[in-house]
C-alpha cells in the first residue's frame, strides 16, 4: 500500500469510529480529498473515484480488518464504561504527563 493509500485507509477507519454522520460513499469522498487524491467536483464522478480507491483490494481488506479489530477490542458492553471514563478525564499540559502519556496524579 502506498503512503497515500494508507492515509486514506487510516482516515476512513478513524472517521468511521468517530461518529461521522455520513454514508460510506460520502465519507469515502471526503477521505479521498483529505488523503490528497484529485476528486472531481461532480458528485457522481467524485463518488466513482472514491469508490475505486476504497475498492482497491488491499485498501478494502485493510479497512475491514481494522474495523473488525477495533470492534473486537471495544465490545459494546465496554463502550459505556469507556465513554464514562473519557467524559470524566481532565487533560492537562503535556509537560505534566508521565512517560505513559497519563497525567501525573498529585495524590
């Protein structure tokens, strides 16, 4: 996979899991633009280009594998727990973080 294809695939997976309220086709068009592909202005042609990129076997397999991997790591029963933990987090200055990227406790 080229760097540009990897950028497309990784961004597609990221946006897929971050609540993009768009269809897979519209998402593919936006991600193709983000990844630096030349995407026509005409919607039908843009969709054709984006779907052609998405349907490259290596890209499609990578995206599907990543989505399945993330889904398996974040079982639905754990999503509420994770959401609750994230909602209560306080992010400080990176200078306050320990080597694991966590904010150092003052306790």
